[in-house]
C-alpha cells in the first residue's frame, strides 16, 4: 500500500524515510572526507560537487516528504507508548526536519557566496542570490559544520530510540517502518 494507514506507514513514507536517511548519512561521511582532501587529489573538485548535488536532492526529498506528511495522515502511536515517549519522538522529528533544512540553507550560503550557481549533477542550476553578509562562506561553513554534527547526533538518538523499542520494549515501532 502506498499510503499510510492508522496502523502502518505506507510505501511512500517508508521510501522517503530510508532514502533520506541513506543520503544524509552519506552526505555526512562525504563531508568529513572531502574537507581532508589535498588540492592535488582528483576528488578535490568532484567531491564538493557531489556533496552539493546530493544536498539539493535531500532538500527536495525533504520538501516532498513534508508535503506528503501534511496530506497523508501518520499512523497512530502504539498503545504501549508512554506519553513522554510520544512527546519525545514528536520533538525529535521536528528537530530533525529543522536541522536538515537549516543545513541545506547554510550549504546554499556557502556554495553561492561567490555568486556562482550550484550545478546539480550538471543537469540543473540553482542560481546564487549573492552574498548577504561579510565572510558569508566562513560563517555559514562553521554553522553548517555544527548543524551537521548536531544532526548526526540526533540521527543516532533516533536510531537508539528505534532499537530500544525493538529490542527492549519488543513493540512494533521499528517493524512498522521496515515492513507491514
């Protein structure tokens, strides 16, 4: 089933979740790797281009995911979930969304500070709006780095929560995001 039900996540929601997770984790690893490349490394220019393209893809997926979430109701929480668990899960999801969009904005500000567009796999161009503040690239770069580490920390907490539900609580929280 494509759509969510009261009991289960639909195929579209699952695809958004896992594809976004895969790309975000890949972006984090790619970002760590590429900043260590030397000027003469063949990937010195390719890695940032790939990072930017994947960043645009993940922001696009997140926008579509957000629209899908608004028009498609989410499954009810399990009866075994405590009130604090529901509140914490909701809060963490909001934080994850805010972090991803904030990282996308800072990435855009880094990449376009010099006035050049972002080329997405050399297929489309995201135009630059120019520089907004002095040292935009440096400031946005530092914020991007802090937000990326914050995001990966929250992704880890999200994973720990899912594993807690699966192995300790032995409920269907994780299973609902994997299969029916």
